[in-house]
C-alpha cells in the first residue's frame, strides 16, 4: 500500500479522484492517520452536495463523524488504478531483489525510459505516476520512508 505522504504528493500534483466502491482512503490530521477506510455502498458512500463532494459514514461508528468533505480525505489508490492512470506511459513492472521497478515508456522513441523503484509495487507505480504528473523524476530513495 502506498504511504499517506506519497498519496498526498500525488493529490497535490493533480491526481484526480472520483470515489467508487472499494477505494481506500485515510482521514488525516484527526488522530486517525493509521486507520484505512474503504468506500462501500453499505457503510461509506460519497455524495455530491451544493457545497462539494462529501464522504458520508453510514450506520453506527465508534466515533462521531457523519461526513467529511472529500478534499479532506486522502485517497490511497490500488496498484491497478495507478497502472491505469499511467496509461500508455507504462512500459513494464520488474521484480528486483530490493522490490519492484516500474519502467515508463520513453516518449522520444519506442522503448523504455525512466525507472522508478520501491520495496512495494504500488509505491513504485505511485512514484512513476508522480514523475508523469510533475513532468520530472521522483528521486526519493526506495523504502526510505520519504513517501
């Protein structure tokens, strides 16, 4: 799973999110940073209000939170979602002794380009997407905890 810090960097770089069932997210800065929620029609749903999109918590919860603005939560996209967002820029995923490497398609010619490594495949995909969104390399060290 990608880190909250890396997910924030993706969001700040312009990664959009239209919540759907199964999506994971966190509610940061409310002493719940470690708790991962999942969008589900039964318990957690999204709703568009005049004031903006909200994430609504249905049923009984241990804490008093009925809803929260969508822009106050941080989406933790899955590997397949990150790969889909890379689109035709994705060239391949490689397993290496230290984890995984996502290789992007070089736009200048028909071949591999930038490589993004991490100890986790989702985080390697996230680093590659951050590179694409910011139009530059993500030089964070793999597994450094930097994102």
